[in-house]
C-alpha cells in the first residue's frame, strides 16, 4: 500500500530526516517510534504533503504522491490526526466532522446560495453519515456541543472521527494516546484494532506508550536523530540494543 524509499528532508543546513524507508501492507498496523525530536512528525508531514522532501520517493498504491498538495493526498484516501489536537474549537462536534466532507459534496456555490434540491439532498446525506460515525464513537449525544467543551479523550476520538470521515485507506495517527490515562489508553488500543478491521484501513502510528505500540503493531520502525536505527517485529524491536541505547543511553543499559 505504501512504499517509502530513502526519504530525506533538509531545513537549511539541518538534515531533519535522512534516508528514511518504510513499507505498509493492507490492513497492517505499523508503529513509528523514537525519542522526542527524532523526526517522526516530520515524516508524517512529508507523507501528507505538508513538507516537500528534499529527495526520496513516496509510492501509494503504486502512484508517486511525492510533492502533492495535502488536499490532493486526502482525496487519494490518506488521512491523519495531529500530535497537538487541531479541532475547530468554536464549531460544533457535528460541524468539525462535516468539514471533512467538503471535497465529496456535489453542489456548487449557487446551489448553496439558492438552497436548491441538490444542496438540500447532499446536506441531508452528509448529516446522516456524520451522525452515524459519531454514534459509532459514542459522540452522537455531543454533536451540537462546541468541540472545546469535550473532554480530552473525547477530543482525541473526534479527531479520529474527522479523519475517518474522509474515507481513508491509510490512516496516520500522531500520538493518539498522549495525555490519556491507562484506562483510556487500553480503550484506544481496542479502538485502533476495531478501526482497522471495520474500515479495512492500514494504520501508521506514532506513539510513546510502548505498551500500546507493542500490543497492536504488526511491525515497528525506530527513528533516532532522523535516521532509521531498527525495523522489525515488536519482539525484535524491544530486544534491539540500538533501540534500548536510543531510549536509555548505553551506560544506563550496561549498568542496569
């Protein structure tokens, strides 16, 4: 589904990510981990068109998508959430999700001004689909509340709903468990598996909660200072000396 080869990006003289490679198959859950500042979110930004790579290739379903605008990449069924929640806080929960339907709607500006039958039909269908999604994620009773009034865990779920509303085949989750308590994290783990199986999506996951990562990922890639230092199964990763050193330091490992 996704094949990334030798992806590199430079900001002036700083090489933020160097020769990054990754592949994701259908319905795989792949973890991307590493210490703070390793370049993980920068990888997401390159995959979704926020940053243009300096070199390397990004192939999605056999098509080169490197350098495409974010809205075009979204239309090709790649969606993401953000490390820092980026909801429209003053809009309702319903409207936050409806925004994701913009590129699907089949009416024009004149239809919306005159409120034509086509406009009303499209809006009605969209409302119905959005409410079905919100119901699935236990947010339907909050659909007319401002997004800012939701709890932290509910806001995280809303971000995932908004991403799923675009109909993705590849979903990129950037630290979805950040700020969650252990119970919420356990529920998130079940939710990610359910999303994969129900919507037939592949998932690329950035996360610092190692219990979550090791429990749901089919394979894991580890970044440190912008370079891949390990890739493999969860068992291979958790026993890899380079990974342990990146997180704990060599001396800490030797003296443990």
